[in-house]
């Protein structure tokens, strides 16, 4: 199996999701803060899952 680097958009979305999960632990974010604070583990897991999919599939 050949791995490839994820596209910039996939990488950026994963970075934003991970940053939201980390920042919401310490700072109140007005728009998405309650959802991310409640599901911070799953938001971080989704960010890393997105990176995994971007690495496994060449066109993603």
C-alpha cells in the first residue's frame, strides 16, 4: 500500500478541527464552543481520522 500526503484542504480542515478541540478546553468559543466542548474527544478523533483518510486515499 502506497501512502500519499493529504491535500492542503484536508490538512487545513483537520488542523482547524484539532485546534477547535484544544482551544475549547481553555477558552469559551461563542459559536461552536458548546458542541466542541461537549464532544472534544470525538472532534479530535475526527480530525485525526480525516488526516488518516487523506493519507490512505490518493485523491483526497
